[in-house]
């Protein structure tokens, strides 16, 4: 379950210097201060962003009251079952989260788990939020009732060796320096701590100007080269990718997002073909990929990644 913002405050650090922060107050505002820098609160959550090295600007964050930089529409009415039809829970994610929870249950104390990009509950992640022995810490570049603080993942305002697991789902495509974010994940994990990541491979641009990067299955593994491999593969196969391609082809030809949604609905059934596709072919044509691993003191080499390749083109 989610811990409170108040429970987070004692561990929070300056994102730029990693100095300890102290809470102070004025007549109208609360702050967290290091010896050299000061961070304000918005809606009860500290804004811990190093604006000198972020795509976000201080003016825009405070003008929007730490709202999302993009519009996030919630499905309602007739659109709710349609959204479920077009985006059902992936069995791969469900199974991987079940495995993560089982691994965390082996710990003698309640597990500390960090959700990077936790402004919404990611697909298939509900078991982590519901488990009584999982203490969830969550941040995003915007604040919601599901976050305890606002931060940029390139500079996590968190201590070394603190978390038992980190989950980062559908986030690494939205950061400018994925390797820096993964390095931060490595830093905040305790020895042998777990990471679970899902990232797009063959998926069209979404979230507009905040979409930067894609990874093949091998490239994703090399991104997490300082982690020992537990499991990896496609989190969404060629069938899902085909459905997305139909959407973007229609919206591009007809200059209409509505036309894209109609095309996507017409080809929703192709996602179920993924169940028939062998894993090597799925990896080569995946819509998205996942990696599950443990923090390690050794890294795989460039030559190792050639031998690692799991696709069908051997």
C-alpha cells in the first residue's frame, strides 16, 4: 500500500546535491531546504526537481499546480468497455507482477517498493498497491493522489541502497537519458534489489513532445547491464503492434484521431494472435519489451549482448 507523504519526508534528499533536507515553514508555505537550495510544496507534496537539468520548467510546474504536462483523458460511459477491449491486461505483465510479489514476500520485513512514474496505477500493477506487506513510494513529474512527491527520474531525491524493488512501466521512452535513469534505479536499490521495467519497442509516438526513445529486446537488456538477468522478453507482441499501426496509418492518411480509433477497433482482434507467436518471433516484432533483474556488482559486456540475443534471426 502507499505510504504517506509525511512518511516519505525523512528520506527525501536534494535532487541536485543529495544533501539531507530539513522541513521549514513561512507564514504561507512549507519548504524542504538543504544548506544551499530550497524546495516548495504544492498540494501537500514537495516539488523536488532540479530545473537546471530537466525538460520541465519551474514556471510551468507551479503555474499548473504540478499538473500533468499533457492532457490525460479518463474513459467514461461507452468508452470504458471499448478501452478495455483495445487495451486488455497483458498476461505477461500479470504473471511478472505476480512473480515480483512472490519474491518480495520472501523478505523478512515489509518490502519497500519505488514506483517511478506513479501518477497513475500502471496496467497490471494493482497487486502491488493492494498487498499489505508492500510499502509503496511513488513519484512522477506531476502530482496526484497516488504520488508522495514530484520529481524528475534523472535525479531521484532518494537515498542509496534503500529500496527492495523498483518498478518503471512505460516511462523510459519519456526520459531524455534512459541510462542515467537506470543508473539512479541501481543507486537507490539495496544490494540484490529487484527491478521490473516495461518499455516500448515498435510503438508509435505518444504523449507528443515528451516521447523520445525506443528499445529492442537486446537493447533493453543492455540498458540494464548492471543487473543480473531474472527474466525478459516481449510484453506486447506483433499483434498489438499491428493494431497500433492500423490506428496511426488511418489517423495519418485522414488527419483524424477519430479515424485512427475506428481503425484500431476494426483490428483489435490482432492482439490475440500474440498468443500463437513463438517467443523469438515475438521479441523481434514486439510492441513492447520487459526486463526483470537483480542489482549486481558486475555488468555484462558488449560481446555478451550479442550472445544474449533471443530473437528468431539466429
